[in-house]
């Protein structure tokens, strides 16, 4: 996992608040430096598994994009997910759907 977070594009407050609500690892983690970047790995992985993950990340480090500027030729509007919602519309909670009637 990457510890660096991309900056909000165009100061979009909604994107920033969504990033703040992003889940964080709950278990014990170990931080490893790979190619000058910090990655977080789950401590429950044994050392051999951690070394395998580190090896894969190190071999493919150029495949990771650390920010939108690392992806020239890709429109930032394509990279950002936005929901267009009308603030005047009242929110409605949908009814719960039961998938298994036997329970």
C-alpha cells in the first residue's frame, strides 16, 4: 500500500472529504522502503511472503502512479470519480432487500 496521498485536484472539497473517510489498515503493519517510496505491509505475512511482495513491487515500481502528473497523456477528469448530485433533491433510503428468506 502507498503511504503518500495524491493532492486534491482543483481544490475539490468533496474529493478531499472522501479521502479522509478512506479506511485505514486495522492490523499491525510494517513500513518498507522500496525504491525510495514507503509501502505498508501487513505484519501477519511471514518474512518470506513479505520478501515476495517487496520483490514484485520493486520489479514493477515503474507501473505505479504516485500522482496524476506521473500519467502524462491521461486527462485528470478521467481519473477522478465524481457523483453529480442535485443538492435540492431530498435523499431517500431504499428499502432493504432480503436475498435469503430462510434466515
